C-alpha cells in the first residue's frame, strides 16, 4: 500500500522553492476568486520583482486582492502578462493606469464562455502550470479544490506542473472536485483565513425586482443565481417557497441561506436529486463552513455544470442573471461599460439557453432601469458594447417597472414591451428613437 503521507512530505516545500519550479515563459492557470493561493502568488511575484523570472502568462477568471497585491501589481507587468477571461476591478485599474501613462493595455482579454474555459485553457492555449488553494489531504491521498472546482479540476488533469497551497480553512467538498497527491509537483502549507466577499447593501429597486422575480418562480423549481445585491434580494423574496433546488455555476451566501432555512431541499430536482450542484463559491466564513463535508452539496467542473444539455436536464430550471444594457430588440451587453471591458460573458449565455431548454424552465435577465444615479437608461436603442446574450435567446426581462416575456414577440412588440420597463423619464425619447430606426410605426 502506498504511503501517501511520505509522498506528501517529499513534495512539501517553502513557497520560494515551489515558485522556483516555474520557468520563464510558463503559461500559468491561476484559480478563480477564493482559490487564488496567496503564499505561492507572493513567491512568484517576489521572483519576478527580483528579475529571476520573466515572460510569465497568467490565465484566470475573476482576480481578487490576493492576486492584485502580488502577481498583478502594475510594476510587474513587464515580466508578467495577465490574460483575463473575466475582468474584476483589478484589471480595470491596471488598464486605467496604463492609459493614464499613454501606454497600451497591459491586460489581455480572452472572450470565452465559462463552459468552454477548461477546453480553451487545456487544448487551445496549452497551459502548463496550475496554482491553486486546496483542502488538506484525505486518507486516500486526495485534496479537494473546495470553493473552486470550476476550471481548476480539469486543468489539474493536463498541466505538467501542479503547485498547490494546502489551507486547513479550505472546505472539503464532494462531487468531482479532487486531485491526487501523485499528480502534484509541489505543496506549500499556509493556514490563513479564506477571502470573504462583503454582502452588498440592497437598494429599493433591488427589493422590488427581487419580489417580481420571486413571483415567477414555482415551488420545486431549480435555481441559478449570480452574486450581488439584486440576486440576494431575489433569495430574500423566495423564503416562502418550498422544495427549491440549486444547479448553479456560483454558490452564493443567499442560496446557502435558503438551504439552511429549508427552502432549498433539492427534493424535486430531476438531476442530482437531493443535492446542490455548483462550480465555484464566493461568500463568507459561515458559507465556507457549511460546504465542508456536507453530503447535500457537490462541486463539479464548469464544463459540466454550465453545459447547456446538462442544465436542461433540471426540470423547471430558473436562471437569473444581471445585465448592464439591453437594446430595444432584446439583446444584452453584460460585460462592457463606457467602451471598455468591464467583466466578461461568464456563464450567462450558458444558463440562458440551458434554462429555456429545460422542461418548464425560464431564463430571467434583470437590471435596474437606470444607471449613474438615474441619469442613464439601461434600456437603449442600440448596445454600446458586444452582445453577451443575443435577442433570439432572451426570455424574460425584469426591471423595477415590471416583467416582459419577449419570447414570441415581434420586434415592434419587443420594443414596446421594453420601453414599458424603462424609467418613465426615458420612455418618450426611447419611443422616438424606436420610430427613427423603424422598430415601431
């Protein structure tokens, strides 16, 4: 019988030694969000700052302060190239600083749907290194990716170097979410608190929208939600529902609270009955504690969770996603702002299509009717950025002024329905512009 503890001991080393195993020119996948390993990333940044390594390319979604304070520091951009598939404030700040200095953007953006990310990383880009935080090893030699199975688990099967940070605060999660010690190149131990995401305070419009969306949800439905004040408001409005299920790319505190309250039982789910299925989690300490060795929760790679055909196997699937802008045809831009990349497409289109393909399912796109303190309408004649969700796919749209079901509506009917969801002060102008582009007569 293999002594996994001796294998573990042979691969355990200080962060600096682990970082030294990554050569110049490496293509590194960094785990998403909470899974970003602080000790390893600091050691890599230290080597870059000392001129000991260069030409590193980091591939990832949703960086946090963990990366922003280490490998994604502006002064390291001549040696480290960020290749983001989903921007956060970190990338926006880096590019803003470059623009202020008259330089081209320092962050590369790779347009990719979330479901396709593992294949893009492993097959198209050919990444060679994975850095991630994992839970402590179990008796069989397995580490759990815990909060971040998403693309980390698939990449762990193909990358030639796995450099993992073992943190006792990372929950052990069931499902398809582990990597074996025999695959690992180097291990670093670092017992630090996991990154926590502060809860956003709801605005009055969030509460109204939350109630409107909750009214669309039947008992026994299966949910997908994003993060933020608006999805939290939806969760708060669902507390009177029964036997809800969860199949979501992102597991949020709002969804976990519905589990704790007994609103989510997963009892009527047609796929993974009795189990909440997710790809990654961001929340607070109590959320992470709830995940730990919980048999009612399973994590799977995003290539599975966000597969349209898999999503559709959940009957009465309800997908709730936010957008930044929606045009009068119903097309949504959910990733661009002021002519610049703001976030990314993520899994929005995956779930829009998967939910509508579900028996009795529905996809909901929600947004405040206005932005910038009411001075801008989010409903516009023409999008100012790329199309994240095409008009053909959009089902229901919700603002604080109501709900519009766009399926089966003509272009003129869509325009009128969406104008009715706009803030009153913008409706007259939107109507005039719709006439000018021959959307309505």
